[in-house]
C-alpha cells in the first residue's frame, strides 16, 4: 500500500495509505455537506518518518455528498487510546 500526501483543500498536508489502484480520493470536507476530491499526480514528496516517498494527490474540487459518495469517503484517522 503506497503512502500518499494530500495537497490543497481542507485536508492539506494529511497523509494516509491507499490501495495501489486508487487514483481518486474522496475525503471529508470542512464544508458541511461537501466532500473534497483529490487526484493522484506524478509527483512524490518525502514524508518525515517514512522511508519511501509519498505520492502527491492534489485537490481538484468539491462535490455535494450523496448516499453513494458517503460510502466511499476516506475519514481522517483519529489518534489516541483505542485507535491505532
């Protein structure tokens, strides 16, 4: 699973692992009722603490959340007790 880093939008600077086939990421937005959309680029960026560079995904816009998109939204990780 490659590491990615998000650039732009409300999730700017966040990183996560995705399956290798993922080229478009839907992420929870700060805007109520909206999702942020990120797409893979050819760029990579070194992320502190990781040996491999992360693939850069850039913000390409927002869409209203729907029943279909809600099942595909990547929720940010919540650190702390009980969350790994």
